[in-house]
């Protein structure tokens, strides 16, 4: 009997201890702040460990985290290495992004892509168009991370490049510009417009004295102005007033450049890339990068990228990046990553090292 009573008292004692612990745990949990109120320093510590897609998804958890992601998005994205885009022409619901330094493949679900194809990237948006042209065909701009969409009617004239721009004219306005190297017109659509405006420059196109027609091949936005590049390395400013026109600037010539040109705005600089050939590997001596010196109005050849590297892709756009800010060890600076030619990434070094690939 004594043993049974002792066991009963022990069970009651343990029961009371568990009840007390549960009560204390509830009091402790009640004193904790919710996850949505994590301190800013902790949020920064967490997001530093994330990749770009995980970072966007992090902002979908709650209002506080979304505010943090929105506030620091530009800083975070600038610290990330470029991602290679893989989007099959047969893709219907997803695209893939590959980090060449993490060697990691990201899958991103997208809205229905059936009947559409991607032919470019502008300001983070995939530029999509209908495979079969119809009277109601559209240009569809889709941000694969935020899923923000913009829809525009298709331009009336042929086009091969599309640029989304924010211009100061004199108030900030957003505009989409479409053009084709083989057709002498610039087409633009302001967000407030009901239809496209077409600027015809066939007088310059047909009156060219060179071995091939004068044409606009690329454009870039710098400090609220849209600069356009011609097939003879001439630079101009597109004015979108009541009488749209291109004003060519008086810039000292770099010689005859006609092997593929691209214009790039980066870090308050206007850069021109020469020698870019779609679908063909590029040796370093064939690819030249120039910076426009606005004081001297002259294209200056960049001989050394120092801690930077150029990621080169004619179809989807190129980008300069500072390599030293990334935490991965397998990266090189002062070189060109040619990512638009084959299934491999070809490296062309500016310091005399042999060409590499991975």
C-alpha cells in the first residue's frame, strides 16, 4: 500500500510540474514579438543568405518583410551575380535561371506562356510576343520575379528590339520604344497614349553613302535621356516632343565600326560595345568597349575593367558587374563573360590570359 501511495504522489507531482511548465511556456510565448516584427538588423542578416528568387519570396511572407524587401531591393540585386535565362520556345508555365557561380538552377513559375515567345529583356522584364500575329496581338512585358505585367498593342511597323524607359520630359514618364535595324522607323508608346507614334527616318536610311544603310541599332537610358546608337557608331538623343526626332551628337569618330554594336548605360556611364556577333564566339581582341567622354565628346577605349567584368549577350542584353562584392570564389574580373553564343560561358580575358570556358 505504501508503495502505491508513493507512486500516486509522484504522478501527481509530475502532472503539476507539466502544468506549471506549460503555463510558463504560454506566458513566455505571449511575451515574444511576432515574426513579422523582426528587427531590421535580423532581417538584413537573413536576406544576405538568400538568392534572388528566395529574396523575392521572402517579401511575400508578411507586410513587414515585404516593406524590407521593397526598400532594399535595388541594393540587394546589385550585389547578386547575373543569372542566365533558359526559356524554351515550348515553355508554357515556367522558366529557369542558372547561377554560373553557385552552379545552381532556379525554377520560376510564370503565367501561361502558351503561344508566346521571349525575344529580349528590358529593365528586368521579359519581352514576350505572340507567335502568330493577329489584329489584336500584343507586346507583353513580364517581370519573372515580381510577376508584374505590362501589356501594349503590337507596333504597326516591324521591330526587333524593345526598350522600356523612364524619361524626364520634363516630368518623369514611362515609354516603350520599338525599332528594327532593317526598317527606318522608331516607334514609341507612352503609358498615357492610345496608339503608337512612328518617327520615320527613311531620308537618312536611303541617303546613306556607306556600304550599307544608316540605321538605329540600339538604345539606352542615362539620366532621363534616351540615347540611340546608329550602325556607324553615331550617337544621338531621341526627343519625344510633338515632332519626334533624333538629334545626332558631334562625337569624334572611332573609325569604321560595323561588326555589331551595342549601347549600355552603366554607373553614370554610356558605353558602346563593338564586335559583338550573335552566335559566334568572340576573342578578346575582336570585342572593344568604349566610354563616351561627355567633356571631350569622344569615344574612349576601355583597356582595363579592373575589378569589373562584362557579361555579354546581344539578344538579351549585356551588363557590367563588380566582381569583388560577391562571396563566391569561382569568379574572374577584368574579363568578358560571353554567355550568348553556346551552351557554355566563354571567358575572354583582357590581361593576356588564354581564353577559358565553363
